[in-house]
C-alpha cells in the first residue's frame, strides 16, 4: 500500500477536485487508510444513509451499520466480511468534505485488530479551516 497520495484534476461534471489519502500496513497485515474528498459546488452531495448498500452482495456480508449525526458531521460506519478478510468502514460527511476511514485485516488477525480499529476510528479530529 502506498503510504500517501493526492489525486487532483478537473472533471466536466464536478469541476476541480482533490482527493487526499494516507494509509499504511501493520506488521500483522492490517491495512489502514483515511481519505478526504472535498465536496465541490457541482458535485451531487453523497447520501450517507445509503453508503453501506454499495458493499452488499458480491460475496460481501455487511453488518453493524450505525448512523450518527455527530459533532464531525453525518456519519455511517459498518463492518464487512468477504472470504478470508474483514473490514470496518467509517464515512464522515460535513459541508466541506467526505472522509473515508477503512481498516482491513485477514481473518486470522481479528482479535489483534479489534481494539486498534476503535482507536483508529476515534482518532479522526477535525478543526475549522483558518480564515
């Protein structure tokens, strides 16, 4: 996994965009990533309530879907199982950005990742942009 990257450009449908991702892999095979995608004026606002639906089927089992309207914005988090791997996903949507946090791990490391997943998700802190 690449440790970090930025993708930016201009699209005729959504205008200028930028996506920032930071990620890494633990010594036990767990993959962690957080992505920020700025919401542009032309972009259709994502429907946070249906984000988990896109992962259902195709061999995935989605469970523990949790919706929250919290201090960071609208949130959805859920767990997925697919064959030999599991993942937990958290989306946070505010007026400026969509944040995606993902932890993926091999089934054999489920116990080791359980506590780290919660600490990783709780680590997202947003501060207002300087004006």
